[in-house]
C-alpha cells in the first residue's frame, strides 16, 4: 500500500514552539490529514518531571532533533513512506 501524499505541513496556531513542542497539522492530497504533537527529545524528560510520577504517557508524539521546518518535513515524509504511511495515519487526531 503506498503512503499518503502530503499536500501541506503546518505548525498549528499558536505556533510558538519555543518550549520545544507544538501541534503539527498534515494535510493529505485528496483530502484528510492528521494533527499531532511534534517535540524535541528533551521534552519527554520535562513532561515526566512535571507529572511528578514514575511514568508518563500521552497521545503519540513525533520526536525530532530540531523544530525547524526542514527537519520536521523530513520526519513527516519518512512517516508517510514507512509501512505505507501507517505511522502517519496512526498519529491521526483530526477527523478527515
């Protein structure tokens, strides 16, 4: 099964990614899409500390080394190509 073709990748407003995480909206050609959190690796540690628990979980997060558009685009394109786009569809939080 071929992966979905990506029409656009946008940081969801408000796009203040200074904290190291923000929401990302991915639209597919032909309709549909996904919205999910994208974060730098260090955010998991801060989320754990903030929860004051020995474990932390949430909706899926795409972890990247940097929140610059080129790095995020490369990661999303890899998700679309891997296993026919399974992970990109799995991270889906928006009704198509």
